[in-house]
């Protein structure tokens, strides 16, 4: 799963188009680097870090038109001054002044293009009958997004196909992993290539570009634990993949070996200077967000420190799948996490019960 930790999957209309919807407020200045504000230190996170809730991005994604709530919250730097955000299950429009939802327009995936403080929502269907931005070729299945990268003027986006009938607490299972190629100017889908059928590892859950390689990460769920795996290929993802066995790289995917245990379903890896950083939420629904470091993309990832603890986790409300958005700020690290509820009615009582929240972390770099 993505993790879209809900039992309320809603099948949608089976056609694909791409409608763009702009933000409903006036133009605002471009984002600039803010000074880090040292907030009250929590006993939860490590004393190396000083963390504040990021009002810029919390406000940016507090909306009543277009995208009004979603999870996943991937981001990719389009290298042209814009950021593209990729979301899983998404509410379109329909948020009242008191933040309640009078009705549900829920689709399985959307894209949100950010330029400065302007957002534009991309989805299929129409504004009256919205649909998912992208769909797998199999009737009745749906996509939740993976990570993305920009190569040779194209956006390469992993999409994970799902179908119903899964075992355990959530009635769905991963059916496929596809790689979509999108036009950077229009965000239209130019091609859709099937990479894996019925995968046991969620390849494409994260991508990290380093030198001439793209490192592709995925998770395998086993009992109550989740294990992290790594593969590598060319920067444009076109060469044959090699999988890390624990000691070497091998073309046989069955020889892939776990490099970390206890990862969340979605997570982030990035590099700065000679250090590789790995950010993951504790377990599937833990409130602690941890940052680990390594000297190699395949680990071992060590020196794990708690960077933040989500305050929303309480009762039916849970948080999950934190991400690091490394390209947003220069002197601090923007981290998002998703809020959701086990009680579906909570999502209608307040749009703020299903959305990402953001914190800004200082002191995160390894000395």
C-alpha cells in the first residue's frame, strides 16, 4: 500500500483526461529562504535538531478549491523553478469556510504544480466529475504514485497499480509497477511502460540520483515488519537493473537483500556532499520521524535520530509516510507527513483531518 491506510477505496470513472485548475487567490511572491526559527525544544526529538511547523507550506496546502486534501505528498524539482507534488487519494473542491466537506469528490491520484506560491491541480475528468490523473490499463484497478525524476527534459514517474481483494487489514494489493513519461511543459502522459507485474517489492517508492546512476528503493512487507531494498540503473532508468545482494550488485532480482528493517511504506533518500540521508517514519503509523545517515547509497544507514514527533496522533487520528523535500530550502530541511483518520466521517468534519502537514528542521546536517 501507499500507505493510504484506509478501507474506503472508491472506484472511479474509467476515462483519462487532464484538467488543470488554478488556485483561487491572487498572485503572491515567490518563495524565499526564511530564517530558521528556533522553536520550543521537545523532549521527543534529538537535541541536535530545532524544529518549527512551517506555516508557509501549511497555509499553501490549506485550500477550498482544486486540490483540498490528499496523501503521499511526493515532490520533485522540475529544474525550471517549479516543483511538482504527487498525491494519492485526493479530495477535489468542496471545503466550506468552517473546513468541513459537504460532499466527496475523491480520486485516486493527482498532480499539483507549484510555482512560487501558486498551485495548479492536474486531474482527469472534468471540474464537475473529476477523475484520477492517471489509470493503469487494467479495468477496475487504480494507481497510487511513487517517486519521480527529471531526465533529458522529461518527467519519469513511478505509478503503482492496485486492485481489491488483498489479505489482512487493508482490502487491496499491489498489482503492478509502471513508469510513466510526462511532458514537462504540459504534464501530458507520453508513454506508460510496465516494469513489474505482481511485485513483492514496491520498487520506485523512492529514487535518488547520484553520479551516473539512479538508485531505486522499495519495500517488502513481511508479517509486521517492512524491509528496505535497493536497485540501481542508468540515470534515465533505461538500462538493465542491478540489485544489491548485501555484498555486491546482481542482475537477478531474486538476489536482492534487505538493507534496513522497520521502514515505513513511503520515505525519502537524498545526498548532500558525501553523506547519504534516509528519512522514515517509525513503523507504519508511528509518530516518530527518524533521520539516518550513511556513506553509501546502499547503507548501512546508522546514527538514527528522531527529528520530529507528530502531535496529531491521537484516538482515530494517525500520521504516516513522512517525506523530506530537500530541494525546497537551502539552510533547513522541509519535512511533510500525512494526517488521516480510521473514522471516515472525520474527513468530512474537517478537511484538516486528511492532508499533509509540514515542519522545517534546522541542524539536520551531519557534522
